[in-house]
């Protein structure tokens, strides 16, 4: 496959072959990042079950799922029925010629198909084999299935989110799945670096629960050191004031005043209230925390006198960190989004074109590839297998044997 290259150099992972057995979010997000960096990602999907389960999630655009499109750009899809002997043999052939394999099946599934790390590493000792699971592949938890909000709850992450007088709350976005995908990508890149040094591949294992425990951040360390549970404090800060949501005359914004110097700047230069830092209640961060309610009421009274854009412009001028609290649609229509070129539109096989939220990676000498939209199920079966050396007669035989599911024909043969 020839990747479309962004001007400026060759993508960092150009020439790398990735066989992708992932579904839902964590695994596909990992392989999408590898694809963004230039790897040729071949996504293996089961034609008899409709492929990746994310394909059924709404909204559906021209029969394709928005969530699937979000997590599967820069990949090619081939439809292979692993329940057939011929399908399994095709996949083994692909894996022996690959650099990386990524899977996030339930424990035991890859072994059932003869695709365990032990089996495939004997055929391809240079292979990087990344296994993503909920609770690890060994030990008493290996059979448990897990989902993002479950590990948010079990790891204590929910316990530090929300308001003190209400129940703990999960995040709206699947933060643990996305973080697990990022962590898996990091592990694969580290293993590739080690392979360039040592000449052999290795197994990389990432567990959703393990990542969740890291995402609790320093709150976990504080609790381990003191055995004191942190309080939920909503949109405010545990140790800094004023930090939180404030209200202008026409809408909310988030203000982050992290030290005494910034508070002086806010009071003197933005609010024209140089008396506030001299007030014993507000002189230091500790004082402001002790009198948080009084301070917030006073500031909201001042901010309510003018519109949000007035205050945000003034704070930008004076170097006081603040930003509008936006809806999602407002955020993606914002000038910041446009300035950073975060959203483009790219061609799609059935929908004509779809939005694309660009990669957050920026490498000056090894740019990410120009994006291609998420594939339709089995869109590249014939194309990929021909590249791996299969002839037209061989593809026809495999089709008759059911390797590509029914109807028994590669989508692009």
C-alpha cells in the first residue's frame, strides 16, 4: 500500500506492517495511532458477525458508524472467517510477514485460533505482539471482562470526580479506553526500539485496569501516603483558588489562577480591584482557599457585570488563564479549533466524505500521514492479499472454501 505522505519527510513508521485483531475502542485507538504514524494497518474482521462491534454503534451515516469512523482511520479492512481452516491459514501467513500484531479479544480466543504469542513468535521471531485486556492475561482476574466505566469505578477514579454532596461520577468520554490505546501504542513503540537494538520481537501486555490506576494521578499517591480519602470538589481545585467555573453576564467560563502572582494580575489588571490582594482573606493561596465561598461570590458579582467575551479578551491580554465553557458543537465551531486545523473532511467509500479529527501528533521531520477514512467491512480483502502474494486463482479457491465468509468473494477481488 502506498500511503499519502504529508510534505516534510517520511512518516516515522513507513514500511511497518501491523495486523490488527482489535475491536471496540482501546485496541482500535492504538492501531489508529500507528496508522497515523505511517504504518500499514491491516484490520482483520469477521464477515459472519458484521466485523468490529463498533460498526453497529449510532449514528449511522450511509450505513457506517460514527464511532467506528472516529477510531479506525488510516487502516485497511479484510474480511476473514477464522472459524474456517483456510481463513486461519491466511491469517497465519499474514502474521508471519508482519512487524506488529495487536489484539484485544477475551482471554483464550487467540489461543483457540492458533494465534497465541508462543505459536506465532516461533514462526516470526521479530514480531511485536501486543495483547490488550481488561485485567491481564495471567492470574485470577484473567477471565473477567471489563469496560471503561467499570474500571473507572473499581480503580477509585470515580471517587475523585463529581461534587461532594452527590454520588461519584464517571467521565462522559471513554477516557480509560483511549488512555489504554495510547499506552499500548507507547509499549509497541518501545518494543520496536528494542527490536532495532536486539533483533528480536517481544510480547507487550496492557490491561485496562492497570491504566485506570495510573489515571487516578497524584490523588492515589496522596491517599497511599496519608490513608486519607480525597474529597470530591466538582469543578474547583483541591489546593488552588480561585479555580473553577465562573459566570459572566451571558455564560460560564473556566478560570485557573494557580498562584498569588496571577491573582494579583487578575485583581489589579483585569478587575481593577487592586485592594483584593491586600485583603487578609485573599492575600495568599491558603487564605483564598480558606475563604473560597466568599471569594467566589465576590468574583461572580464582578464578572456578572459584563459579557463573557469581554472578560476572556481582558484575561488573555493580561495573561490570566481562562476559557469559555462550551458545548461540544460550540467547541468544534470555535476559532481555536479552526486555528489549530483540528477538523477536516476526507473522502469515504460509501458516505462521500466524513469529518476527520486530526492526529494530535506533530513531528517536524516525520509527519503523520494524510488521513484516509475508516474502511468499510472487507473493503480491502483482495487488495491486501494480492500484496501478500496471493494470486487470483488462489483467492478464488479461498473464497470457495469460505475463508472470506458468505457471500464467498473478497469485496474488491
